[in-house]
C-alpha cells in the first residue's frame, strides 16, 4: 500500500496537533494530570491514533520535548568552540526554564525511575544522540587544535551539561549568561584548551549577565 501525499500531510498535522496539545495541557494542569483522553480531545484526534504512534503520555511528551530541544539547541560549528558551547548550553538552560518544556521534562524523568521502557526510550531517543552530537562538536574542535588531542571528550560533555540538569531537577535557580560562560570556561580550562580560548568563553554580550530570557522552540 502506497501512502498518498495528502495522507502524509494529514498524519503530520495530527502528530503536531497531538504534541502541541500535550504540551499545552502539561502547562495548564501539570504533568500528573495529563491524560491520553485529554490530549486526544484537545488535539482533535482519536485515542486510537495516539496509541498507534505512542505507547503512553510520557512518550508523547518526550517527543515534544525532544523536538523543542533539538530545535533550540543545534550543535553549530562557527569555528569558535568557546562561543558555540556557550550558545548551546545557554539554549538548554533557556528551554528548561521555559514552560511547558521544563515541567514536561521533569515529569518524564519522574516516570523513568519506575518505567524501564521509558528509561530506555529516553536514553536512546534523547540522551545518547545528543551526547554523541556534543562529543562530535568537541572532536571537531580537537581536530582544529582548540582542544588538546588527549582531552577526555565524553567527560567534558558531562561536566558541561550535568550542572544544567542538576539545577533543573532540584529546582535551583537557573544559570544566567555569566554563569554559563564561567562554566564553559572552567571546562575548557580543565581540558587544557589555550588560555585565549578560555578567555573567549568568559566573554558575554553586554546586558546579558542577568537572568535568562524565555525561548520559543516551536517557532
């Protein structure tokens, strides 16, 4: 059976409507009160349609969060590893501090501890691919001589992003631009990057030192 272009468009519209409905409900009601029935009603699709694509509400919200994270934190390569890392880490901070994405991800992680299937999905669909992208960006910087060849790149990724998710999960105040710059500089220094690169990491735009402006990854 060949799927027609019109069917594909309808399917994509239904998928987007479902993801947006799930995020809206998470903002309005909180993760714990979101149900598949409510998502279906808000999206204007059937429960059968949702269950054909996702096994549970956590999977719906995980896909919505992943779309938002990928859209707002691309691993660009401008040739300046300090600026690129600062921008990427700051993007993650902004996303996690912007409803509905932050609450949705916190809700997903609360389910991970007693749902092995969801835990595996989070690792394979979100954590592992993003981790690999981060290591890849650091490796390109390594090849360009901005990071020493013997630097432990996987450890560097954990050092960069661990504090961001630690603060989110414990509901500590989010990092501002200056704090993110200090974090990136400290990690680059630990990797043995040239001092000029470390100084560049600490450079933040004027007026960007306080707070973190919300983002709108969905455009």
